């Protein structure tokens, strides 16, 4: 009976609120929230930074990485223009 449905948290990606059902979010998931075409264009490179993570930390989310999400966390996704 320990199967609790995961609580949704609200994260902000480039000023747009998204409900997120998981404990963690990956680089690809954050970028796809901002650019829904990203999965079809994996050659695109984005810079992903975040604020208000656990411990009120700021940081950088690198390709292949993931970060624990918390309610109210803010992500910034910038197209670096590289390919």
C-alpha cells in the first residue's frame, strides 16, 4: 500500500508554468518543454540553467544530466546557436 501517486510540482520553464509529476527532470525533458521539436533535432545545443532548486541553489543542467525538481523551480533555456 505504499504506492502513492506522485505529487505534481509546478516548474517554470522560460516564464511558462508546467506541472511535473516526477522527482527529477532531465536536460532533454526541460529542453523539450521549451522546444517541442527538440527530440527531432538532437543536434541543437541549448544552455539550461536553473534557480530555486533544493537548498535554494542555482546551477547548470548539462546534456545527459538531471536535477531533482521542487515546486517553484525556474529553468532558463537558451539556444546557443551551435550545431
